[in-house]
């Protein structure tokens, strides 16, 4: 068979598979399956994928399935390290005015966090240097957003979220509401770098490609208010390691903030007595209109 006959046969198979979905009632489903078929076949054809490589890929996905349970989601982790999660965010959060940019949610958000008052401490016993965080929530017209729900979660200074410990602790996560002028503030712990879970197939992929599992130091936010688009984002510590090689491609320059070290032992902005070092940062949040 000539090269052109071979190529024609391969293309005919693609079209036959695409056509097999023609009976789908949903136009969107037809579109998605058609595009998936074309891109998947193109991948196989472009790389001239071998039978062994295909078997290895199936084995990899099978291992992802086996390690996934109610607490561990290896497929989302895979999407994260392939940059697909960030591409989803780019596609679904087109820039609106000066609205704050979004980034990955990650696997450690938990519904039902405790509420703390403005100025409260969400550490809940988590190890780490105290860190004062303050800012405002506004809409794209600059109007303060009162009563915005602000969810915050973060790892402790050892790099672990509360849900990664075997006990049932709730620490370094909470929610609070902005005041009538859109202001908020709280005590947290200064974020430090930590590795994403890398003891499964996704970790093997990172090792096989010489990539680090580390994430740049960050504090997660989810901010919601009536009539406004819910923002899921983090702030990153300026100058920390891994900003340029975050394992899930989550860093955006606009989200990198100064975490200013304060005089050790000096009182906090709310008069709190602090023994050792502490730092403070500011994060002014702008919410886009609901879509
Ligand atoms: C996180 O920041 O919590 C996270 C994000 C993506 C994958 C793993 C962890
Ligand atoms: Fe995180």
C-alpha cells in the first residue's frame, strides 16, 4: 500500500467514527465526541503510537482509577500536572475589567469550614508563623461588596492540609464575611511550599520526566456574593521558591503578593501579642459579574 493510500485509510476511519455519533440527540455531545475522536486519532497518527505504548497508557489510566477514592482524585491531579485544569480556567474565566484572576481549586477544599469573625484566626492550631491578611472585596465598578463569603484554606508549615492527617482535625481553613465597606481581615499561617500527592501514577509521571511535585507557597481563596461570579484563586508569596515552576502551572503574576516580615515580637495590627516573627499581606479582591 502506498503512503497516500495508508493515509487515506487512516483518515477514512476517523470520519467513520465521527459519523457514528451522528445520531446523538444533543448537538453539543456530537460536537464534543467528534472533536475528541479527531484529536485522539490525530495523536495516534502523528506519534505513530506503538502497541506497547498504548498498553502502557491504558495501564497508567488503570492505576489512576485504582488509587482514586473518596479522598484521593488522581484524574484531577493528572489534569493539574498536564496544565488542563489551568487551561479550563483560562477558557472559562475570560478577563472582565480588572477582576481578580482565578487559579486551580486543588483537591483540599472542604465544604462546611468553621466561620471566624473579621480579624479572627483560622490557624486552629496549625503549625506556622502567624500571618495577618487584609483587604477588600469590590465589584468591577469599584463598589464595595458587603457580606461576600470568603473561604480560605492552606497547608501548615510542614506542607500538609488538615485532611491529610489521620485524625479529624479542622485547621488552617475557615470562612468569614466582608463588612459593610467590603473589608475583611484574618490571621492565618505564612504559606510554605509543599509537594502535591506524588505517591501514585501522577507522581511516577513527574519522576519519569524530571519534574518537581512542588507547589509555590500559596493561600487558597474562594469568594462568592449574590449576582457576582464566584472567584476561586490563591495568593502566592513573592520571592518564594517554585514560582517559576509550580507543578500545576497555577501561578499568575497578579496573584503574587508581598508577605512583609514584621519586627519579631511587635504587636499585631489588632493589638495581638506575638512572641516571635510574623508577617502581613494585603489582597484586594475584584469580583466579575455573574455570567
Ligand atoms: C493545592 O494547591 O492544594 C493543589 C492543587 C493542585 C493539585 C494538588 C494540590
Ligand atoms: Fe494548595
